[in-house]
């Protein structure tokens, strides 16, 4: 007789499935309690396992403490008590709830989802992001960007899309952002086609490409602008793999939806290949400043010439040569010479203010 008759794998599989129908612990233990607390700035989330009456008592206790000790008022509209298995709490743009699935197993055929906390992208966030590129339910071009170059338009779309993708990298429904990406890509193609007075199809055929990512090659829109004796300028939209990253580090970056700026874009200034301080055309680079607000800080000392330029034009970037760039980073004034204190002859006085 064969050994298979005695092993009876079908019967073993049936018994294993029946055993998995029972929980490993007692989910209705009346004496079990657990609390978890997390806070970011003035937003906090309190997870509690226990009766709802005790959860309401905790909320009242927190409100009393904030009022008496810190002179703060707890918002009754935003501070809600929700059941994690049937509802989802809102925290820092995420929806948070308890996951449940009888069909998700690990390599050892053990259920690993039930009872774990899940992060989700709210439906209203998806709808809100898509509505920024829709008009009457149809994807439209963005007229406020038509005066920019193609490179700058593609970069702006990519900044907005990347900010959204990076922020929600830990969400369980991370793949839903592909719909937002499709809407943005169609809006980008319409914007470029409208600018060049051509069709979306011709624009897509001209820009379609592949880009290498950590998850392999991905389709994208790529614009390459060659430059003499320098690396070409490359602008890419898309190419971001939508694979969930549970341990991603969220960066607080703006997801800009509207751009109202009529100044010369960075591409035109780069192609001009001229230092905006001394007018040199050797080893031209770009100096980046973190915040425009830092340029406006008062003080008795006179601001350096490069800072006056950026402050007057409200720019966070400045196209400079290598010598001026090193001078800026060494905190030397480019508008005064070190010995005499007189204006530098290389500085185009009055050209920027």
C-alpha cells in the first residue's frame, strides 16, 4: 500500500482550515485593556482596547487636563471616538483602522493581517487631487502654466505628483494613486499640446520613454534638452513605482496645485549660461536658497549683493559662476571688496533693483 493513503493530506488541510476558524486568544476578555498614544504637533491619536464607556471617560479626562493645566480647548468636532474595526479615524491626512482578512497568509500559512493597524488614503483626498485637473468632469489643460517652458511645466507636474506619492507611501491602498497619476499625465499632455499647438498623440509619441527605478523600468514622459559641453537638462514625469513602503520616511513638502508666477523660469536662465552677479559665462551653476523668508530677516549689517538680488526678484534660485558660488557659501559679500569696502567692479550695480 502507498504511503499517501496513510498521510491523508486532504484531511489534514480540512482540519487546518477548521482550526483557523478559531481565534488564538479570547477576544471578549472583560479585563483586558491596552492603550497606545501618538502625537504630532497639536494633533494626537489615542488607541484604546476596552469598552466604549471607558473611551468616552478618557476623552473627558483629556479635555479636563488640557483646560485646567494647559489652558487649551479640545475641539469637540475633531475629537471623535470611533470603533476601529467598523470605522476609520483621521490622523495627519491618513485614515487609520483595523484590518481583517481570512485569506492573507505568510509563508507558513499563518494569518498575519487580522488585528493589525492599517493606513489608508481617504477617498476625498483622491477626489480632491483629481478635481484640480478636471473641469466639468473632463481632464483639462492648465492655462496658468502656458507661458512656462516645456521643461518647467513637466517639472512642476512631477513635483506635485511626487509629493503625493511620497506622502502616502505607507498606505494600504497605495495603488489608487495610479488614477491620479493618469489624470495628471493627461492634463500635462493637453497643456504641452495646447502650448505647442499640436495634438496629445503627437506630444505623447515625442516624449514617451522608460526610466530605471528600484522596482525595474517604468514608463514615463521624458524631455531631454542638450547643452554644449555640459550634461543635458532632463525633465521627467511619472516613472514612480507605486509599491507600498511600510517604513517610508514622510517629508513635509508642499503639494502645489496652483502656480501663479510670471518671472523668467529657471530653464531660460540656465540656457542663458550667464552669472547673474558678475555676468561671467565660465562654470555656471545654480545656487539654491531654502526659504525666501530668510532673505527678509532684518539687521544692522548690510545684506550681501547676491542676497539683495534674490530678495528683490523673489527667487530661491540664482544662476552664478563657480567663483561667485564659492563666495556665497563662504559668507563673503560679493558687493564689497575685502580690503577697501568699495563696491566690486565686477558687480553690475543697479541692474537688478
